[in-house]
C-alpha cells in the first residue's frame, strides 16, 4: 500500500512539474524573442504610440496603445455583459433551480464552453453584427459587437465556477440564516453568497483572462482597425488580433514587434493574477 502511495505521489509531482515547466518554457520563449525588440525600438514609443504602420519607412512605426485600449474596451464590455448574468445564473443553478431542470441546464452550460471560438465568431458575423447595424447604425463591426460576443463566451466559465463556489458553502450558513427568520432569498444573498465571494472573484478573474486572450471570434467581429476611439459603434483591434493578423507574413523587426506585443499581453494577464492573489490574501487576513 505504501508503495502505491509513493508511486502516485511521484506521478502527481511529475504532472505538477510538467505544468510548471510548460509555463516556464512559454515565459522563456516570449521574453527571449520579445525583449531584444526594445533594444532596437523605444519601449515608451511602443507602449504609448498611437500609430501602427510596419511598412512606413525602412523600419516601420510600431505603437500598440490603440490595441491596448481596444483589448481593455472589449474585456470590460464582456464583463459588463457576461459577469452579472453569469453570477446570477450560477447562484440560480446552485440554490434555486429544481433538480430535474438543473440536470438539463448543467450539461448545456458545459457544452457552451466546448464550442470552438470560430463558431462563436460565425454567429457574431451572421447575427450580432447585423443586429448592431440595424439597431444602432454603423457597419456593425464594432466594440459593441465584440463585447456582446465575448460576454456570451465567458458565460460558461462564470456560471460553472460561481455555482461550484456557492455549492461549496456549508449548509449551516443557509440553515442558520433561516433559523434567524430570514427568507430563502435573503439567506442566499446575505449569508451564502458572501461566503462564496473568493470563488466568485476567481470566476471573474478567469473570465477576464478568457476575454483578453480571445482571438479568432474578436477578429471576426471587431472591425480590426488600429485606432483610438471611444465610440462603441466603431471598429478596433485588440492585442491578440494584431498578432494573429500579421504574424503569418511578418519578418525581422516587424516579427519582433509582434512577439513584443505578446510579452505585453502576457504581463497584463500576470498582473491580473497577481491582483487576484493580493485580494485573496487581504480577504484571508
């Protein structure tokens, strides 16, 4: 029995080391190939420049501020659309949904998570873009369309993790609140949900990572125009869209600029995870 336990411990340790090694290799590749770009091009101009023109002059002009702002726009829009709906749907599945209905809805939510991004993008082109064009004007390829589509795409992540977090709260919280005279709804939202706050926050953070890293669906509906705009009906380009659209033919400094864009995206996601860890530590204290 002890031999089996040691063997399984070794298997689990090896699996954990493989995960760490994969992340380390990604970090090494990105920084090894992306950081040399900043020795040839100003990091300040790269991060704050508003013009992206690889064919301009001998070296080109590389400013990714429009792409940074565009990624922030669509991510924030996706959270505004999918965050509240996903959290409330997860609470409903965990506490209010009849058992027979939950057995039907849970696989459907899981199925949404397995739909390929390009299928979501096709849905966006054929349905969301014409809908935005008809209701609000413009050509439909816009920040609004991308936000609505990404909001749909993050729903499975938010719903599943929120439901799991709420179900993990001991029943004594709910029963104690009922015993004190609270209604069922008040017991859930005032006793159970606050206790599941860290799990719900984790769902939101993972949804942000999914939204900011999404590529194909956003490319298909966002308009892909590298410009600064505050108009939700105008097209924009995201960091991921910038990479996927030009990496196939990029060479020399242009290719290094795209890899450096990946470094910036990686740092953004790293900062989001560090912020989440800091919030969890503060809550634990």
